C-alpha cells in the first residue's frame, strides 16, 4: 500500500490514444465519429443496446453525439472510441466518468460494444488499455464500474475484467421515470499488477486456438497470477 502522507492530487483524465494487438482507442470527435459510431452501435437499435443507461432513447445519430458532448462539457467525461485494429472500423465506445483527481478515482461508464466488438478480444483489450492508463499514466488509486442492478451482462463483464463487487446502492437514482438500484464495482491500485498480468496473458496470441477460441479464461489466469 502506498504512503498517503505523500499523496498529491493527480491530473484529470484526458483524451487518450492507444494501440493494442486487436483494438485502437482514440478520443471522440463529433465530426469524425458521429455517423460511424451510430452505425457501429446498431443505428436506431442503439436504444436497446443502452437500455440500462439513464439517458436516451435516441432515434438520430446527432442525439447520441449531443449527449456525449454535453457530458464532456458539463461533467468532464472523456469518451474513448474503439476501432478494430484489422478493419479500422469504429466498433464501440466507453467513457472515463465522474473524475475525482484529488483522490485518484475515476469510473468507466457509457460502455457500449457494437456487434463487431462484442465477445471478442477487442473488448477485453480495450478495457485493459483503459485501466492501464488509469493506474500507470494517471497514477490513480481506484477505478470504478457501476451499472443498473438489473443489467446482468454488465455485472458479469465487470467481474470477468477483474472488478470487485462492492454492493448495491438501493434507490440510487430515478432514470427514465423508474427507480434504479446501482451495483458498484471497483479495482484498486494494489490489485492492478495481478489484474494486468492476467490481461496480458489472456491477450497473448498463444492463448487462442487456431479457430480463435480461448485456451484459458481471464478469471483463471487472474487466479493463477494472484
């Protein structure tokens, strides 16, 4: 555990660019991404993809971009756009949200993986690269993942990626005219070396058979690394 008597506020999250084996990350820019992101997330079907988000539904690409720009302007969110390394196509997004640089805390949210990205190494690598930036470049202490408690796929994804379930905030917010209980997850700086080692082992090409199937699960690799 670090010596907090020497702690000083860190920098706020900023737009990042990163390239992995399978995915590339670039900062959201409306003129470059509005239409391609909309298409990648399914067009008007995006409202189903983000049905557990507190915002939406959307029927036009500019509405999604309006929300992302407003979140950046008013809340300090930093939206990352994901591109496939091979195809070069936009495949999804996620944002650094609710930054607290004084305490070294930030959340990953507005996670939306398009069909081309879902359940592929691109999705795992994108979250590895985002987490690495939080702990190694920003030197933060805590990285959060929150989701609607009814969103079982999101909760499963958080656990698979190495976030620890911390509990449910009951009646946390009112969203779309309904109550939302929010499930909270986190990973912290002391856990990052094990989580990182597992990510890198899972993403290594040797972990995939010729048909693309994984040989070892990320959770199992993390257990071994720990």
